[in-house]
């Protein structure tokens, strides 16, 4: 039991540089991950033995034992052989890249990197290595909904939703592009026995839009005049 799908994915950050640890922790948590930190190889091995993470972000240049060597040790141990590892490094030479991947890392990110690039790489490695993570996750455009933890993010921002807006978004995420009228949404999201005015749907759509549409991002909910609503990226955006 490694926790994938029952909790937010947990990322172990192995890095000795405090400013980078802070940057990584902040951005990963904002994107809906839990984090733990180890400052050298020994701490990393202890942290992995104590609570196996869902992914390790491993700096190459560490005191005492290099990231490459830690990666090799993780790959030798049957317990951690399949643990996803992304190497972080200031090196960008082709030979180093090959050495990094030969040590068994799943991916390789060269410093300096943008937080959104790193998070995209983390998600890509997790999708590839952890199908369970994918199954419990609904995505459309830059929206990610984690069904197990009930968390929603857009890009690298966590979105706070009320329970009705969460159900409404989930219903739409499962059927992107399809138009639903108010009665259909009432039946599916509130239940057929609910004694609610169809106009209530508009109120919750408005709240959902307000929560999801961050400054500078396109509106993902299309209003179809006299027909209803659809989750759809407006091509005009
Ligand atoms: Ca370092």
C-alpha cells in the first residue's frame, strides 16, 4: 500500500539548497501535492524507508553521496525499484544527461527551471508510472480534479470549491464538450428528488466560474443560449 489514490500524492524533495527547497515546497503544495524534505542522501534513504513517497525529486549535487548514487541504490532495492525519480541538476551536458538516465531516473530536469515546467514533468512521470493516480484524476485543459482527496487545481493554483460546485465540475469534467440544460444538470448533480428551482443552477455555475477563472485564464464553461452549459474551451480565447 503506497497511498496513491487515497491521499494527495507525496513528493520527497532531496535537495541541500534551502532556497530551492523552499521554492519547490511552495510550488508543489500549491499544485496539490504533499511534500517531505531530505537534505542529503542518508536522510533521503531514511525518509523513503519510513514513508515511501509517490515520487522523488532528487538533486544530483548533494553532500556526501551524489544524487546519481542514491538513484542507483533506490533501483537496487526491490522495495523502491519502481519509485519514480526525477533528477534535478545544474549540469546540462549530453554525457551527464545520459549518465543521469542510466542511473535509473525516470526524467531529468536542468536548473534553472520554471515551477510550472517542473510540475508538468512531475505529473507526466506520475501518469506514466502510476496509472492509479490517473484513474483517480479527472483533467481538462489545465484543470486537475483529484477524486480521492477532493482537490481541484488549475495550472499550479489550488481552487477552493463548495460541495455543489465540486459535484457540478466533476459531472462536466466527465463529459467535456457536451451541452446540458438546467433540468439535466439538476437531475444529475442535485438528484431527481431535489426540489430546486432551475435558476439555482445558474447561481452555482456563476460560483464555479468565479472560482475557476483565474486572472488571465480563459473561461472554460461555455453558456449556450437557451440550451444550457458545457465544459469547453472557447476557441476564440
Ligand atoms: Ca545541491
